[in-house]
C-alpha cells in the first residue's frame, strides 16, 4: 500500500507523466487485427448465442423491471462480450430500481475507470463513488474511493480533495472495530508519502525552519493520535509504530486516551467474536451489540454499528425501524435522517411504516411540496399487503395536505387538492378492499369535520354522514353520537333533534346513551312540549327495547336447555362404534380406499342346528346355522297343493320351512381346520402388543396409508431412519388394516428422521407422519402445523392446473430469488387441489415474485398470487357442545323426497325402502285395487304395501302406517 502511494506522489511531484508509443505501433496493430478476424470467424456461433441471450434478458426486464436476477445476468453477459455502452446503461437502470451491493458497485466503477481518458471521465467516476457510498457503508468501497482520489493529486486542488475523501471515509468507517484500521493506515501512508516527497525536495534533511515540513509532520502525528483514541483491532501494533515514528516520548494525554480505547476494545471483543461465529442472518447478534453501545451513549459509534448491521441485513424491516426511530429521537439532523429514510424505503419498499415515517420527516424538515407528493406516489405503488397499511398512508398524506392550508388567506387551490385527495382515497380503498378498506369510514368523518369546521358547509357534512349511515353503521350508537356532536357544534338545534329522533329508532347496541342524549338536549335547548315529547318517545322505545331483550333472553334460555339435553345424548353416542366401511371421505374428489379380500375362496358348508363339528381335540367350535329359505315374491305367493288336491295360495304365516336358527355361542378353544371346506370364521390373529405411552418419545404415528399396506412395506419405508423395534398395524373388528399404524424405534434420533418424511408420497398418497402422543390430554389436542399469521416471505398461489409440479413452480418462482420450500396442497387421496405455498428466503424476493407471477397463465389456467395471510382458525367447541340449530323441517329418512331442508337438497338421495314396496298409496275414496289374478289369488294394495289374499277369506281392513318392526316381520315371514 505504501509503495503504491509513493508512486502516485512521486510521479505527481516530479511530473513524469509520459505517454510514449512505439514507432511500429501501427504495424503491430494491423497484424493483431488480421489475427483477430480469424478468431472472430471461428467464434461467430458463440457470439450469436450470446446476442440472443442478451436480447431475451432485455425483453424480460422490459416486461417486468423488478426481476432482480435478470439484471444481474444481463450485466454479467454484457461485461463478458465487452458491450461497454450497453453495460453502462444496464448498470444505471438497475441502480435506479435497486440499491446495489458493494461488489456490484466496484465492478461497475472498475469498468468505468478502464475508460477514463479525460478529466470529465474522471469526474463521472467520482460521481459514481459518491452514489456507491450512499447505498451501503462498505469499507471496501471507501478504500477504493480513497485510492482513486490519490491519483488526482497532480492538479492544483488534487491533494486537498484527496484529504477530504479520506476525512469522509474516517467519518463513515473509521469507528468500524474490525476494519476501521485499514482506512486509518491508508490515510497515514498517504500523508507519510507526501512528507517523504517534501524531504526529498529539501535534500533528504529535516529543517526545523521549513514550515511545510513541520505542518506535514504535525498532520501525520495527529492521525496517529486520533487513531489511538479509537478502539480498533491491532491497536498494539499501531501504538508501537507511533512510538518508533516519534523522535520524543509519547505524551501522557495520548497514553491515557490509548488506555481508554484498549479498555473499550476489551468490552467490544466478545461481541465481535460473536459476529465472526454467527452465520447470516446475524441481526440478533447485532441487536445485543447495539444494546451495549446504546448503554455507552456514543451516537457516532451507535450510528456506525447500525450501518454495519444494515450492510449485512439490508432486508430486516425491524432493524430499519429501530435505526430511523433512534435518529428521530436522538440526532434529529436533516442531513443524516432523510438519507437513511430514503435508503430504508429502497431496501424495504413493502413496509408502510417506513414510508409513513419518511413522509412525516419530509414535512418536518420542510422539504418541497413536489418532493413530498412524488414520494407519496412512490409509496402508493409499493404494493402493501393489507388495507390498514394503505389507509395509514392515505391518512398521513391527507393530514399533510390539510396542514398546508392557511385558512386565514386564499386557499382555494390547496382546499381543492385536499378534497380531490379525499375522494381519491375513498375510491382507491373501496375498489381494492371494498368495505374492509375503511371499516369505520374515518376518511368520510374527516371530510365531514373539515367541511363543517373550516368551510362552514353543513350540507356537505350531512351528506357525508348520511352516506356513512347508509353503509351499514345506522345501528351503532357511537356513530350516531359522533354525528350528533358534529351537528351540535356547527349545525342547528332543528337538525340535532332530527338526528336523535332517527337514532333512537335505529340503534340496537346501546340505545340508553342516545335516550340520555335526547333528554339532555331537550332540557338544554328545547321547550316544555319538546321535552315532554322526548320523554314519551324514550318511554315508547324503552318498551320496545325491553321486549326485544326479553325475547332474546328467552331464546337464549331455550337454547341453553336444548344444549343441556343434547349433551347426554352425545355422551351416549360417543362410545358407539361405527363400522369403517360406512365412513366416507368428506371430499367427493378424493379416491375412496377399498379393503382387499386376499383370503382364498373356499366352498362354504352351512351346518344345521343339530350338527356338531369337532376340532382336532374334540372340542366344540362355532356352528353356522342354516340361513332362512329364499324369499318368494311378496306380491303373489307360490301356489301349494291343498288337502283336497287343489292348488291354493299359502298365507305368509304358513311359509316356514325350517325352525328358527339358534343363536351362535362362542367357545374359547382356538381355531382349527380339521374339517376342510367348513367356514368357522376368520382365524384369530396375534394381537399386537398394547400401546405403551412411556415409549411415545420413540414412536411415530403414520396415517393416510393405503389399505393394502403391509408391515414389511412399512419397515422398508422407514429402514433408513434407524433400527425399528416394532410396527403396530391398527386393524378393525374384522382384522383388516385401517390405514394407520405406529412405528416404534430403538433410538430417539430415528424419530426426528422419520418426521422429515411427513407428506412423502407412498403408493400415490401423501403419508402423514407425526409424533405419538396421548390424544386424550389437553396438550396433545390436534393443532394446525402451519402459522396462521401473515408471512411476507411466503406466497399463496391459487388457480393452478392439477398437473402442476414442484419443478414447474420452482422454475416459475425461482427467477425472482431463492425458493426455500414449495408445498402443493392435495386431498388425502393425493389429488392436487390447484393450490400451493411458495416460501422465499427473502421478503424482497417474494414481493418481486408477487408482482411478476400474479395473473400469469399456465396451461390455460390464470394463476393468482398473494402474500400468505390465512384467516384465523376458529377454536373448536368443548366436547359435547353443539352448534346445530333446531330445524323447522320434520325429520326425514335419507331417501325422503319432496322436502328440501334449510341448506338445500341433501347430497344423499338413496332410498332405503325396498323396490317391491314402493307403490303409490290408495286414495281413501277408493276401495282396494286388484293388481293381478292367478288361480284364485288376488293382491291387495294397502298403504303402499302389497299383501296376498285368498279368495273366499274375509279381507282385512286397510292397516295404518306400518313401522319398521312390521316391515321386518313381513320380510322374514314371521
């Protein structure tokens, strides 16, 4: 470093700048051009590819200027092909949109330095350096800036300009504990080089009478003393260098300052070590460091540390908020605060709080109206995620416009602008957020107060309030009181009375406060008649309110009684087991799982009641009784031979062909296959070991598996997680797998590996893996595993085609930044829902992707993208509670027709009445209808049921409505 500075200084002092060219330079250039032509012809294909890539990148940037990665790729490609003019334009375009990192600035500046040929070119480079040091405080950029400034000391003011740059660098990064000493050393070497140049001009001797040399010696000594008073790394070496440089002992004052700096460095050293060990993002480490510096109370050191933290964590909104809040509270310096706000909104444009703070400070430091308006328009197009943020921004700007108006002088132009802005704000919020944009109509209330107070235009104020009441606030007592107070302050008693009369008949939440307001108003402003009329009005309305409250109380009491009656019934049904084959997936789009029947098909022998099969040891086993004979059609019975030899009908009661089957009795002997071909029932399988809750920390719960899953397959799935102690397959009463199981490992670390397999697809279905917990405890109740709050680095994507894959989404969203996770939402069957969540590493990348991908068309589907902000999940009711309201419709069976309930036609339309019994009922005015004759047999339809009747027998009268028991007796011919 010292040699470089010496070369600059000596070449300037001796003025040995020469630019000689060889005489045969023209011939060499011609030969090089000829060789270059051959190389160009061989690489023309590569040039074509690069040109097409450049055109494609520029096209993408023109369609979406906020594609950060496209800017980076275009700059790299242009630098590679040597398109310096287009490279300068690309750098400038990116700088206008984004703050550039130190690496990007240094690359750009080096490109420009290589083109410096005139003093004007040098001035352009200096302007680039000024812009570069404003984005982030980087020691590397400042060091390069200082080095470049040294090269200009050949001019009359070059040395002074270089010193100014060094002083700026010391102010910016001179307190940087880790790297501040680098800037100090370069500054010292620069001044030492000037000193050595002066000494060489004086014959290499130091003359005490030479004022220039004396002043230069003092400059170098002052830099040493200033550096030794600042806690920096390698302070000991600097102190030893100072001692050897001095020709006299170190002063006591310098020693004291140096000792304080060393003690300060010892306190800072643990924080610096934490920063070296921490991996990005390390903003939490910086927070602890900042708390320590704030306790010390040195504003310069606090500001320097904030700049260090923001260089490493430029997208941390909370860090920018803390920094700006500290500057507003402690420093309050215009030249410091405003540039920090400008950088904050460039790094985090999606933060409405930063924009609001920026607008407030622009007004505080009396910036031009055009600047404030331009800043507001930029904030309005930043793309916030909620209506509250936009409302806060509009309110801030409207307050500023109202404060601009001088009501004592001419103000038509300012008032017109304020009214236009209020109308624009209302339209903007209503267009994008409907009534949620301004739920309390605060902007309209603001406008009404302004019109009434400053413009004396009560008609306009009343119009605003009538619109507010028409938007659904007419039943709120607070809104009516606001309206009344405004009219009372700036209106007349006539309209106050009208407002109160309207209010007491419309309010439903707190009418008493309006009753009191009406009576007090009449006491203060009205006559005896109006006061008496107000009392009557209040009394009438009070009767109405009390009746309404009594009705509501009765209704609540009835609901409480019904709820109490439902709880015992719910408790009884709680223990009732519902067969698995009757459960249906609520999602009609999901594919139902079916139980396989892999058992071998064998001929089944039915044993009569008297048979007694034996097992190998002679013990009785299960007996399967004979089934009842096949049912004959109930409409016409089978003809039989009568005792007289004639065929005649047989009544249903005489159709028994076998005795009633006996009940099955269980024996405790094991299953035996001593008699092949006889079905005794499924063999009892070995029961799995009971669940041991003490091993829950070693067990995972796996569900949503296919019913064909086997224990061997499950072991193969989790074999990579660790050694498996046991797999407990949960089965139903018929020993069929129910789709979930428990996997117990021998080591706890295997559980963590198994949990990482959650939602992995197994045989076409997502497998859910969770920890095994006791579901009966309060702590283990089912919780939603994802955050239910706004996540600005996560995007919610809807409208996707069902065929969309993770790779397609990665390609689509990956161009805007690093994607950490993609989750496609599926049904339990594995069929995608057309929804997905995309997680970005940085919130800025998510914001750019939101703008770039929203309304994109994929395979004919228009994609909708939004910041992930799910609605709050409603807490589950306590056990036994029910929200089912009593239906006004009579209870109907699943096959009921002709009656539509309060929620429309039911999904299930299955009739449970046998087809043979589905006949139209006979009208009461008609007699029995003969539906058929066969050899003396008639069939009589009664109440929808066909019954066989023998001719000559007295016909029974039509029966009443049949019960389920009557149907069962008839079908079983009992």
